C-alpha cells in the first residue's frame, strides 16, 4: 500500500519539529514523491547529513512502502 503524503510530512515533523515540509506526488500514484524540507536544524551540516536526517525520520519506510522520494533540503534564510 502506498504511503500518504500527510504521513510522510507528519513523520518528518515529528523528528524535525521546526521543519517546513512541502510534498508533491510526482506520478499521482502515491509511490513517487518530491519533498522540500526547510529547517534551521540543517545549519552547518553537509547536504548528505541533512538528507540522512530526513531519511532517518522516515523510519525505514524509504525503499519499502515509500518507493521514491526526490529530496531537497534547505536552511531558512533569515
């Protein structure tokens, strides 16, 4: 069963509380998403570590229930 965008967003926000999460269903099938995650927690981290934080938040669903996620991470510009 595909994963809902709302569930992906909730899991990310639980792990990264200040995150602003925007998710798009790329194929309309609930299996292929693009997510942009913006968080001050990413400040000073290499992009690889930022992505690892997001994947960790998904608790092993990546590659299983969640087939594909194109991920963009950003630090807020204040």
